């Protein structure tokens, strides 16, 4: 529901939330088709979402995360 991004913004840190299920996200889109510019993210996060992917979508989602990340970006992923 974009809680993390709202908190980051409150702290003065820029962020963008992508989610296909919650209208509160900045971008309501699937994880494998964000339509974001390539190489824009210093940090890419995913919390409790990857485990919900269909096996055939995993590679596309990871490729999209890598595509939007800058060359020396950090990734923080949580899978419950």
C-alpha cells in the first residue's frame, strides 16, 4: 500500500512504489512491465511479493528489476 515509499518521502528520500494490486501505489502495474526508464534506481526493493509470482514470470520480473537499476544499484528482496 506504498507505506514504505510514503515514509521515505517523509524522510526526504525520493522513491516510487509499483504494485499491480493496490491503487495506493504510485504506479499500478505488474512487476515485469513497469514502463520506467532504464537505469533510474539506486535501490530496488521487493517485500513479500516475489513468492506470489508464477514460475514462468520470475525471470521477466528479475530482468525488469535489473533493467531499471543503475549499474551499481543495491537490491533488497524479502521473500516470506
